[in-house]
C-alpha cells in the first residue's frame, strides 16, 4: 500500500457551505456583539464561550474541507461536532439558570 492509497484526494473533499456559514456567523456575531459570550449578569460565561468556540472551529475546519488524519481530531472538527457544540451552546445559554 503506497501513500496515495491512504491520503484523501484533494478534489474528494469539497467545501461545506453550511458549516462554513455557521462559523462565519459566529465570528461576525462575536465581533459585533461580544456580549453573546456573557451570562445574564454581564460577566464572561466561559462554558458558553468554550462550546461556541468549538462550534466555530469545527465549522471552519469542516467548512473548508480539511480532514484531519488523527481520528479524534477528525471527529472533534466534523460537521456533527459543530452541530453538537451548537446544541450544547443553546442548552447552556437558555436551559441553565
């Protein structure tokens, strides 16, 4: 087995506009309204910020079509991980007291 059999073809991993769009919305939203990362009392909510930044990172990596080689990174930066992180962010923001 040679190396070309194990590496994905550059043209086989297309862009994923939904993931990239989610990441860009998070980037622009956080730039124009940084209070989206704060709790209701105005202090930084580190748990919320962490899952939002995970969603943003996963959206960027998956959105441009990059596929990491290491399986853990491949899962953490997948489209499904982006959806999971957005769901967790919504839960932290709206369901926790």
